[in-house]
């Protein structure tokens, strides 16, 4: 029996990995430029409380792989305590943002100023609020999931 060339083994392994739907998309991201003034704001997903607008800058939050979105929060906006299955990298672009991080009984607040950054590790309980309104940039690995600690605060459960 002839040995299989290494290059063929690598090609077969690569195609097997690429075909696995459980693995994130490993294709390089496309070049993208979004000027702040040209941001295409639209409705946020129903998993977020009403009033916030969203813009997808790159990637697809609904699919496996890296994505970057921006959220425009109105004054007084709050996302109740929740967690995500992947890390969430948050940068405050403008306005004010308070993050309450950790389990409710032991949470600590962090007040962010424009330009500030925080990485929230997977499964870290947190909530976000803005007194005067904010634009927040979020980068994570999709598909985007949000799990509210109190199911009564999950906007998807409204009216149930």
C-alpha cells in the first residue's frame, strides 16, 4: 500500500474542518470601513429591551464567527442582568455607560467614559445602563446569545 502524501492529508483535514457547522467560520474577514456619520442604524434584535438601535459593522451576529456591532442607547436605557456564552469586548464610543459586573450580591460597578474598553469573560453576569445615552461597540463570537438571569426581565418573554 502506498503512503498518502502529507499534502493530501492536510487538504482532507482542512476540508473536514471547514465543513463542520459547529466550528466558527475561519475565512478571513472582508475589508470594511464604516464612517460614524454613515452608520446604518436599524432595529436591535428582540433579545434586547426596546428603544436601542443597532448597526452591524462586520460579520453576522446570527452565525458562527467574529462580529462587531454598535448599539445606540437612548437616555435612561438599561439591559437587565444577563450573561453570554462567549467573551464580549465592549468599547464606549460616546455618551456614558455603567456596567454592573459579577453576580448581583457581589457585583461591582464600572463607569466608562468614551474610549474606555472592557472585556467581559464568557458567562460573567453583568448589566448595562446609560443615564444620558450612549453608543457602544461590541465585538464577540457568534452566534450572539443573551441569557437573562431573571426570565421576567427577558424582553422575549413580554406578554407571556
